[in-house]
C-alpha cells in the first residue's frame, strides 16, 4: 500500500510539472495535461514574468503530503478520467490565498471523490496574481474562463456533455470560481483561437469555504493583498467582489463552509448565496458548526462536516447534473 501511495502522489507531481505537455484531444486519459493557452502555453501577459515553477512540500509526515506550487506562467489542466465516464466534467481549482496552490487536499482528493460517480475531473493549475504578470489581478479570471472554454471546445472528443461542465473552487479559488460564475462574459483577455468563441459560463459551481468579497472586515486579507495589493481603492474592491456582479445567468451553486473558520468569515459565502437567491438562481448553502478552514475531504476528522461530499452529490443529482 505504501508503495502504491508513493507512486500515486509521484504521478500527480509529474503531471503538474509537465506543463509543456499537450494531451491528444481524442485520447484524453488520467494524467493527460492540457495547456490552457496556445503557442508556447504562456498565459497572456505572462511573457515577462520571472516566475519559475516550484513545488514545495510543507508536511513533516511522509505519507500525509501537503505540497504547494508557485511560479506558474503556463497554466494547465490535469485530467482524471473515471472508468465509466457519464459526460459530467468538474474543473477543480485548489486554494492557497492567491499566493500558492495547494496540491493535495483540494486537488487530487477531489478527483478521487468524484471519479467513482462517473465524473471526469480536471485539476486547474492557474496563475497567481503577484508573480509578475501584466494585469495580475485578472489572471485567475482569465485562466478560469479559458479552462471552461477549452473543456467545452473538446467536449465531443473527450466524451463530455458541453452543458454539464462545473467549476469547483476552494478558499481563494472559491473567489476564482465565483468570479467566473458572476462574470463569465467579462472580456479580460484578447481572443486566442476558436475556443474563445465559446461561452465561459460554468453549468454549475461547487464552492468550498470560499473567499468572495474584497470588503475590509469580511474578506481574507492575505488573499486580497495578493490579488489587489495593499490598500486598494473602494472602486477596485467593488470591481473584484463577485457577489456584486451576480446576474440571473449565473450558474446554480452549492456552497459549504464551517462557522468556526478562523480565516474566511462565513459572510463571504452568505453574500454570494443571497446574491444568487435575489436574482432567482438556484443555490444551496451548508454552514457547519465545526470544521475550521481548508478541511477539504481528508481533514473533516469525523466531524459532521464530513457529510458535505454526499450532500454535494445529492445536490448534483437533484439538479439533473448526475443522472
């Protein structure tokens, strides 16, 4: 078992580092890596970035990995394909306060959860705002929009339903996902190819303890500082608070968090939920008493919050996403 686990996690590292690999659209398989952007794969405005791709292990327990990745200029998707795909796709974006991306709790474990239900999962390695990109505050939204478009463009070849593509975002990536949900049609980059003729609207969102608002007193300050810098203007705070940009066309959304979260106030998720309900978009919100922040799946510690994956599956079934 130990050897199998080492091989599994080693494969994840290899797939995330192989950012120059482009999967054959007709033979998508687990660990296929798909560059989001054409040509050399560098995202728009990242040509001058000095960032170097780096994976850092933070765990002191060998078989309980806790790795983070930084230095991303070539964002990509890593595919995890189930044995019996049912056409549903979920693009999973891990958190990390927009200063890093967490690879284990909020990435590979999401694929291991969803694959048995027939869901094809794509792990999103997105660019981080403070790593020398032009228009750094827009790169998460650029990569989120582009990821939806690329998966939708290849849906037929990959055996996916172009109308059942979801986006899962945790923590700071909850802000990324909420931003895509609220502003999927906002022009934040110049069209690159035919993929950009397609809609970037996700068909559904799954938000885990999301950062949403940038408002002082409610936001997660580290995330905001990494996204907008110190002391952003009121106009800039409003522009990057997706709860203020929700429309009736925003996708249906499932949200889960813990009320004892020491970093991201529950107000973030509540505001997004209320914004959706105000315009008539179907949404479901679960606030558990205990769980803290960043619990993912493995860190629910037999608490009631450990029920959230089953609740999310039930929600997907009740909305016709899972047949």
